[in-house]
C-alpha cells in the first residue's frame, strides 16, 4: 500500500472517533475473523459506486491488508 494513502488514513483516523473504533476492532480480530470480514466487505460493496462508498471501500481494503492496521495504529498512538 502506498505510504501517502496510509498517511491519509492515519489523518482521517486521528480526526474521526468512528474510524478509530473500527481500527481497534480490526486490530482485535484474528486472521480467520479478518478473512471473513474481508469477504463480507467485498460483498457489501458490490454495486456501490458513490464517492463515499468508494472511499469507505478503500479504507477497509487498506486497513485489512496485512500489517496496515498496525502501521496506522502506531502512527496515531493507539498501539
């Protein structure tokens, strides 16, 4: 994942308590739960193409990628 996008995600998480809570929940998941959640997110976003949906999809894709949730959490001081 692109470092600029990780920085953008980090900034958004600093400003939005809902995003921080989502990040915390993802960090508490094991690998099996993350894989199931990825599948659910992929199904949820099928056919959704508004700007807000696309931003949300990119956020989830980023933080669900291996190690990215930890990178973001460290950069905002959660862990």
